[in-house]
C-alpha cells in the first residue's frame, strides 16, 4: 500500500506538470508521461516485459479527459469541421484500436527505441516548426481512410493524442489553424478511447500484472495524473499570454532530446 501511495503522490505531481505544460506550450502529455511512468511503475511491481505497454496505455487513457476538455472549448467556438471529422473517423477508429495489438507484437526494447526516436523527432519539430502549405482541399476518401489509420496507429503506439501529426495534415488539407486544432482535439478523444480499448483487450489475460490494472492500464496512476492535469492546464493557458513561450518551447525541446537519448541508450 505504501508504494501505491508513493506512486500516486508522484503521479499527482506529474499530472500538475503535464497539465501546465499542455496549457502553456500546447503539447500532448504523452511525451512526458510515458518516460516518467517507465521510472515510476517498476516500484509497484510492474515487470520489464509489460512496463512499456502499461506506460503507453496509461498515458493514452489519461489523454481522454485532456482531449475532452480541449474539444469542448473548441466546439463552443465553432472550431470543429464535421465534414473532415466524419471522413477521418473510420480510419482513426480502426488504427487506434489496432495499436494495442501492434504494440504487443513488438519486442518491448524495439518499441522503446521507436518511442525514443519519435520523442527526439518531436523535439526537433518543436525547435524548427514544420511549415505546411495548404493543398487544394481534402484528398479522396480512400486516401483519408488510410492516412487516418496510419496517424491513429502511430499515436496509439506512442501513447499520444495525435495532434502533432493531425494538425499539420489538416492544415495541408486547407483547414485554418483554429479549425485544424479544434478538429484534432475531437479526433484525439477517439484515438485515446479506442487506443485504450485496444490495450485493455490485449492486456486482459496477462496474469502477471499487479492489482489495479485494467488490461495494460494502471488505474491508480491514471486517476492521479488526470486529477491534477485538468486543474493546471487552464493555469498554463493563462501563463502562455505572459511567458516567453517560444523560448520555453526550445528549452522543453532540449529536455525531450535528453529524454530520447536516455531511452535510446537504456
């Protein structure tokens, strides 16, 4: 019991940090939550073969509430394009659900290396933001379907909401930035929900996981993270109008590089 309390205290702190960063810099929490959980979860008996899966699944499930809060705000401002949302949803649902099965097919060490490289790529993109030129409009439904599957699978494998991949794609499709972000936040809920369901399904019959897990999701850590992240995200959003966010993004990018290198070498 003492170790669970210890973990939840640290996850409350983690949630506060992640929520504030999400509001301040507009980043998804998975890039921080997953590495932090890789350190914390062994203390409560989650063994090496399942550690990365539990960290990713717990991060992904935490994004459900974060995305819902963001989506509600964007919905109220009319920043959701339902035509694009409807076109993307079938591929998003399939890709997100399959991500848990694909993750289990990976050897944990290889998946950790893939995650480490992804973290470093996101850091580079944060330092040198990708500039996307809008195309004439939406591609064909079959192309959107395939792209939706790919984006959702990558997001589910990395334990993120997908905004870092979806927003550039939607801007390329011709959406204004506000609509791209708002539509992405709605899709993030779907990715997180169906991705979490995939990890619940694949982890359901794993008997070596400790009490408190739902499939591969470690519920005590999840509850602690979301209980504070939803409180600090608005504070981060307020600070964004005062603090020098471009400089802070570069500092955070350096932090991600360090995390990525450490994961790659461990």
